[in-house]
């Protein structure tokens, strides 16, 4: 699954180059081009695997384009975990109410301001998140402007969450 996504990202980039060859050749001459795909392993134990896959590409401009993907897997029983599978937020009106409360509790200053401007756009389906033994992090990178990337990660202490599994 993870390897398939990596291949898919490379193939999509190649297809974009082929379909817009003249444009990309001209852009490359002027700015250069880079494509980086890497992963970060956040947790691997007998119960869970949590990792992120990040794609950065750059062809001029102030910032590269960055996209995050996450993979969260339970081993017993083996299943890919969505946020809904893992976290119980039923004491809130809905997911966005839960998210807003977490932003208010676990962020501050400019980060809080940026996250509060964007939290309603965070999709519960295909939510990008990862976790380890200390915290669960919700990634806002895919919905926020690149210049705000430093503020695009909301970390919530594990002990503040109610797990379903």
C-alpha cells in the first residue's frame, strides 16, 4: 500500500511532465526542478504502525509544493485506521467541534490563529494524522498556504484522547 502510493506519486508527476512537456522544459531551464518523496516512521510496536509520506516538488517560486499522506495501521486485527476508527470524540457535537476544542487547548499565538482560520476545511475522510506514544498530530499542511507550514501541525497529548481500540 505504501509502496503503491510512492509509485503513484512518481507516475502522476511523470504523466504531468509528458502532458505538458514544453511548459516543464521551459520552467526547468529557468528555475530547475526537484522532486523529493520521503517517509517518517512515527510509531511501530506490536499494536500499531503510524507513518507519513511527504512529497515536495519545486519549480521556482518562494516555496516548494508539499503534500502529506498518512498511514495508520492496527495489527490485531489488521486494519488500516481512519481517525474515526481510532479516536472517540462522541462527547462533541461533531469532528470539527472536537478539532476546534483541541486547537484552543493545545496551540497558542499565531499557530492558534492560523489553525482556527482553517479547521473547518479539514476533511474527516482521509484525514492526515499520525501518532506515537506521547501525542497524536493532525496535519493541516494540505489545506493551508505553504508559508504557514510551520503552524500546520496540531499535536494533542495521548492522555487527553479517548481511544476506541
